[in-house]
C-alpha cells in the first residue's frame, strides 16, 4: 500500500527526526537523531582503522590482519563520533571527546539506539509480540 511519493525535501529531512531514548547508565533520556547514509559510511570507515585484508579477488581464502588494541580504540572513537553527531540536536552540539567522558557503557548504549534508529532491524515477532529468530525460537532463549 503506497502512501504517496515523497518529495526530495521530505526525504532529506529524514535525519531531522529526533527521538528520546532512555539510557540506563545515565538514569535518564537523551535525544538522538538517525545518521545519514554518508555519516554511516564515514562511521564504518573510521571503525575499520587498523585492519588489513590480504589476498586476491580470485583467492578463496582471505586473511584479515589487525591489531586488537588499535582496532578497539578505533571502534570506540568511531562510536563516540557517531553518538556526538546523533546527539547534536535541539541546538546542542556534542563533540566526540565529550561523549568519551560519559560513564562507562553509556556511549555504547546510546550507540545501540542510534544504530537501531539509523538501520532498523527486521526482527519478526510472533502473535504474543515475542521476537522470533529465523529458526522459530524466541530471542530470549539464546541469552545467558
């Protein structure tokens, strides 16, 4: 069922959508917006700093070489960068360094919300509203 064709202006306002999300580590809600496709691509590029793939297109076996410390640091910096962009709403401007100063776990929790808002998962639910995996099991069955 079609709701009509979106105008260019309406499409480009997609990142103007702001949601409030509760973050346990902060004991309150923060306002975030989704990232644009270009911002998400920049995040992915920043996240992959320190990784190198070797091999040719013809080779079946690829080798990935990375320094765990460098990669972990790059991922943290990329998350803080993405969260700073997403939290820069309602006239407030956040910097990645400010995000890094939040309590432990808060940047990751906010990033999880930003990721879901930017790239909504396609989780399927049963008639009771329980998330179901492709194999037909409840998602909670796989949590320890």
